C-alpha cells in the first residue's frame, strides 16, 4: 500500500534482522523495503528503496551505523529519511554521537515489540524519540563535559524571535507540542509553526536536532530548565 511506512533494517546479525523484519511486517501500516548487513549497504539501500525510516545498528562492519547515519542525513536526496538508532544503552557516547550525526532518536534493543513499532511511527512523523528523562539526562551529561562544545554560544540563536527561542527551550526540555501549547496558552498548531520555523532557521534535520542545539548553545543548561 502506498500509505505504508517504508522501513529499512540495518544490522550485521541475520537473526536480529529477521526478528525485526517479522515484527515490522506484523503491523498493517508498516512494510520492510530492504535489509542491510553493513552501513555501506544501508546507505545504498536507503537511496534505492526510498525508505522512510532506517532501523540502524551502531556496530557494523565496513561502515558503522554512525558513519552511515551521517551519510544519509547529509544527502539532500534523502532529506525525508529518518534514522532510528537501535542500541543497548551501555554505549552512551555512541548514542549522543548518533544524535549529532543526524539520527532522529534511539531505542534499546530490549524494548517491547510495540515500543519499537511506535518508535518507527514517531520518527516518521518528524518527532524525536527523546522525551524520556533518562535520555535528556544522557544528552546533558555529555554536553557538560569539560571540553567545550563546538557550538557553545547563544549567537547561533540570533535569527530566532523571542517566542521561537522560548519554544526551542521547551522542546529542549523534552516537552511535546501539546505540553508546550498548554504552558504558553496557545494552540498546538501555533507551537508547531514556531518549531518548524526554528528548524528552518537553525538548519535542524528534525526535532531531535533542536534538542541537541538547545543544549549545545546553552539555551538549556544541564540539570536546569531553559536559560532565561
């Protein structure tokens, strides 16, 4: 069906790929368009299959998942492709590197089947799989390391209006559009407009990138809310 979400599975373990493929095919709104065993294959198949979402393992031969994610998200012809990193959560720095590489989010391989299916739908919609407090804490922890972040100045936010900056801070705090709308007493549609404009001005790939930018620029401080 043309309205199915097209999923590409990238993992070097055949049994894992088969398990994910069976799960994805069990959902009426999802379909599997390809399986890759290396990052290089994932990039090639993302181009040839026109996948909507790539389930990307981090550790793969030839080209790992981080490198593949960077190539996919940097390719203008693949602008609509979302990458969902599948991880064990033990390799925190890899996870954060994946977000900086343009991934739309990440999920543990031990997640419940319905969680994985929902995660595919979330990133397909352009939302970030970044709302759990543990995930925000992970991002904050790595941005709080002694070495300076490459974009540690608020100057990157100069083109944003005051309202767009406020909305960005709330996005960085992990709030959904509906929660931001209630906080600001505006409609969710208005919030979505501000979010989209902020993404355009900041060159953000999706909502996940807005969260990273909010921390990198200091708009959100680790362990605190939005900077004032």
